[in-house]
């Protein structure tokens, strides 16, 4: 039987900027490496991270090449992601799905 730790350590993740910023803030990107083989993000997330002051951190994490991988969305994936963002925004205090509270580092 596979233990939860073994199962989790083999997971692949798709992430937005939130968890990555949290890992950068507490200096624990390495902790994510204990649970995930790879974390996929999109190029737009890199732009957002850089706009929020995390450019050096994300550049280093990507250049290290051991956990964060940048992938482009195909048009149908992008459209689906936008639909999800719109649904989430409707339930938030900011109904504009293209914006959300952004705090600089």
C-alpha cells in the first residue's frame, strides 16, 4: 500500500500566483519540492509575479529548473480558465474578473 507521503510526493500541480507568493514570502519554496514533482504556471503568472515584486525570485526558481515549469495555454484552455475566473469573481468583492487585489512585495 502506498502511504499518503509517497503519493503526495509524486503529485504534479498547476498553480496560480497565490501559493508561489506564499512560498516566497516565508522562504519555503523548498517545502513545495517535498510534495510536488513539478508545478506548472503560465507566462501571464510570471508577468504578475514580476509586477508584484517577485521577479528575481521567480526567475531563480525557473532557472533552477527543479520545480516550476512555465507552460502556455492553448486557446481552448485559456477560454476555460477565463470562464472559471469569471465565476469566481462573481462571488467575490471584486466582480471584475480581470483584476484582483494586488499587493507589491
